[in-house]
């Protein structure tokens, strides 16, 4: 059981989001300094990306005004927390210094003792926190304990960014499922592949580079079996060192041929097949000595895998964010079931005339349009990236 | 025959695009000043928008350094040219002053005498020109005459903007057809209307405002009969005072019902029906006492109007730019025949699932994708506007 995650508990502690006492943070100069250190915690946190799930990524800085004393980050699930790593490095120099951390320090025994105890014991005088840890076992209690011990605490600095880097963890806590990003590369006329089914060439080099980078920002990548049959993708990030995201295939009838890259390459232990037919004896034999992981899930009334159950099971498996790369069946199902937190749509500078439509497999015909909100629009080489969310 | 436009003549004069003598323009300070006055000529030119076609829009400024002496613009086809209007206003103050103009001054007798003669006679000492007039009767000759008379001439200042505001005129000269902008409002999945054919709601208020403003920037707006039957649009700009663009309907079989807004509203004399069936006696009777204009054009082998001929005829009619607003038949034909100079694609924040596809009527199936280049991408309210061109 992940140490930051537990089942249910009503939040009982209210947190002062703004501390307007005689804190250093009152002047613009000190505010700039605080934001500088908070930004640094975000960078540090990213160093644990991919290894901490379902725990959050966390970075911590100990500083005396403008002077850096120590840094730390949560490097892997089960490893020391960022705050403790920084405190250990600082030693006696932590006394009367300020601690900066992107997520509220924990206040319970999990795999490690509570960080708040270590912070108080070290003599830290001020704590600056990016965002609350919505885990019901924390959820403001960590901050309350620090305040009760006489420390100045300020919460909500660069909060959007602090939430964003832990959106997987926060979605996991708040919705009991992973954060879901749906990526689609479309022609202007809304096709994801030409009439012969070819799609690899739809977008250009910069868009592909962006996608490779996105893979590393998620715990897992997901495709349907249609995409596996059509493209035989490896679904790896640009560099295959360090963290390799899980590669999840929705294969309701367990049709995966053993020759496919996902189940035969050197990273096959990072492949997860989600199927309703775990009983197929010949298939089980095929994968018996492979490291491929198999998760069973139910079918819905239409014969597709029940996506809500799939994501619940993936969350239990420790996956807090999923990058869905298609094809049209998966895209249609995710959209119509509103299982999309972020939409990344690449519009390629092409008109195909005919082709494979972007969305299919809507569980029922849409009686109303699904509405979106564009959050960011940019040119990426020859393509345009529209980032948005369902409203 | 428009006075700036004639059939063919090979350019014989080479123009020095950069004058690097002892001109005032050598220092950055003077360059800023020159650009300031050139920008003003572009603003002045716009005041003639809609009334000068097939002539270009032209603005002129006479100034002594930073001091404005006189301004002028070409206000209507047949009216005095911008340069002459400014010279008349300046009188004796034009002597030794500088003239700024967005387009090369003319050097032949058309509806008015050559501007270059008036410029030389007035004693202007320096002339700053946005861009060459590619009309074969000018095309550098105007500049050469000024230089031969001892004036300092500099060409190519803010040239992109100077070309852009006269892109209709320049396309007319270079391709013997109007500049063609194709506008499409699409859902993310590439539909221009929902399954019931409704499209009016696809984009939001800001996109619609943009479209209304674009109408005024073109000599004419074009739709197919499908759009007329479906929407009965009036195709007017936001304010119906001053210039009203022509409203062109492609109606190959002359099916226009007399009740439609385009042929019954107060602006019906600005409506042009292009048809292959000008002989239908009952139709001709219906429109006999109306002010609606009718142009006959041939059909192509597929039974649609031959678009190349249509645009040639519209150019002869004096139309130098056309804003094509759909529907899918017109969009498909324009794209497949590569008759699009600028593409304006609005992506609405909606997924429809089913609907009317953006492009139909491709004359043949596309054996290769049609490639585009995005030139500008921006959010307009809830929608995204992609501006681009065919490559």
C-alpha cells in the first residue's frame, strides 16, 4: 500500500492559505525570493518523475534568505521524503532557516516517519508550501501541526504549477483513478489516418518529439489493439534509460500476437495487457515465461472493456497518469465516457479527403456536442498543438 | 477597363531596391520616421477599401522630416490618385519635401494623368515606396522615371504589409483572378455542421465578429446554393453603411428561390448569381425587375461550374478578392483545384461525433494529401483560428 495514499477520512483541519503576520513574505522582494526557492523545489521534484508513483513527486529546499543551505527530493517510492533528505543534508544549519516544499509535509507514519516531526525537531522557523496534500491522512493536518509548534507557514505559492506537477497523484486521491491525457494527431478534415490506414506520417518531427517527451511525464502509455495490429508500436520515450513508462494495451479478447514489439522487446516487463479473456489457455501459455503483466477486467454491455474499471485497476496497480495514444476506438470511448483530463490535439497541415475518423466507438450517438475549452495553442514545427479539457 | 490594369508587357526596368547613397534614410532615426509615414499611408489606403477595385488601395503622405504637410488616398475607381490628392493639398509646400506612398506611382495615362509627372513638377525631392506596382504598364518604370529626374527613391519599406493590403490587386495582375480566401468553421472531428445540418452555432461570438470584419476586407463573399438553401444567409458585414461587398452565389442550375434574403433584401443589387442556366425563361422573368446581377459560366465535366472560368469572369467584373464561406462542396472544389490563397480555419471547441464533412466534391479522390503551411495561430474567444496557405 503506498504510504501517502489511504482510503477515506473527512478533512477536519482548516488551513490559513495566506499568512499575513509579520512574515518575511510581506514585501515583494521576499516574495520573489520565496517563488525562486519554490520553483527550485519543482525542478528537484521532477528528478523523481516516474519512480515515485503512486506517491507524488516532491522537492525541498532549506535556505536562509537568499542563501541555499540544502536540497532534497523524493527519489523513489519507499525512499526518504524530500524534506528529510534536505534536513539530513543541512544538519545544524537548518536551525532558524526556512523550508520550501512543493507539497504539504506528511504527518503520519507510512513507509517513513512523519516529516513534520523532523521539521520541528530541526528548528526550522518558516515553511513555504506549494499546495496542500489532499490525501485525507494529511489534507492540512501537517500544516496545522507545524503552526501549533510555532512555525510560520504559508501555503499556496505557485500553486497551479505545484498542482500540475502532481496532477496524477492528486487525481488519484480525488477521483481514485489516474490522470488521463488523450493525444490525437489529426488532419484538418479530422482524420487520424489516410484511407489505407497509414498514420505515422501525419505529424512532423517537432510534434513527435513533444509526444516522446510527454511519454516520460506519465506513468503509463495506453493504446488499443487496433493500433498494435496496425503500427506495431514500441511506445518508448526518446531515450530508453532510467524511467520507462508502462505500456498498456487494451486487448479485450486477448489477441496479442507474441511477435509484437510490446511483448517481445527488452522492455516487455513494462508491458501490461488488460483483457477480459485471461482464461484463454493457449494465450496464457504463450506469455507464461514472458515478463508481460496481465490484468483482467470486465466488459461493458457493448463488449468493450469497462474503462472505469480498467482505470481503477491501473490506479491500484500504482499508475497515477496515463497517456492515451489512440486509436479512434479508444479516443471515442474515452471522450464519450468523459474519461479525459487533458486533450492534446495536433492539427497537421494536411487535408486527406478520405481516411479513418478521429473518434469511433461512441457508446451511444452523441445527442449533444461534447464541449471543450482550449487552454493553450501553439505551433510545433509544421503542426499546431491545441491543448484543452472537457467542460 | 480599369486604368491600372492591362493585359501583357514584359518588365523592362530594373529597380534599385535599396538606395545607399547619402539619403536621409541612412540612420536608424530617419528609418523610424520613414516607417512611421509609410504606416500612415497604409492607414490612408484602407479608407478606400471596397471602392477602388480593380484598382489598388493607395495612401500618400507628403512630409518634411517629422512635419506632416499633406495626405491623400485613392477614394474610388476613377477618382484622383492618392499622390495627386496629397500634392494638390500641399501646393507650394511640396517643394523639396518627401513623398511616401504604399505603391509605386503610375507612369501612364489611364483615367487620370501619370502621377510621376505631377510628383516631378511639384519639386518633391525624395520618394519612399512600399512596393512595386506589378501592373506591366508600371512595374518599376515609375520609379525609373523619378530617378532619372534626379529624385532619390527608396522601394521596399514595410513591403510585406504593403503587398498584403493590395493582395487582391496583385493577384489580379499576377494570376488574372481574384485573391481567394477560404473560411471554414470546423468541429475538432472535422465537421462543418451537425448531423441535422445545423452549423450556425459551431463557432462563438469572437470568431463571428472576425468573419464579419473579413467580409469588408474582400470585394466579394461567395457561397454555394447548398448554403443558401440551408441557412438563407444575408452575408453582410457588421455595419451595413458604406462599402457592401458583392454576394456571389454559385447556382449552376439557377434554382435560386426569389424569397431568399440575398435576392430580396435592400442590398440585392450587390448580389451576383453565377449560373450555367441563364436561359431558363421563368427564372429570368423572376429576376427581370430585380437588381440582382447574373453571370453565365460553363460547367466542367462533372456538372459543376468551372471555377477557373468563374473567377476569371469575376475578375473581369472588377472583383479582386473573394471570401468563400462554404459549404463543403465549394470548399472541396476550391481545395482540390488549388484555388485558395489563404485558408482560415476555425476549430470550435466541440466534438460532434457525426455531421457534415468539411470537404466534399473533390473532383477526383486525392491520391496525395493536400499540404498546407500554418502562418498564424490564435485563440479567438472559445475557438482557435488557424490561418495558412496551400504549399
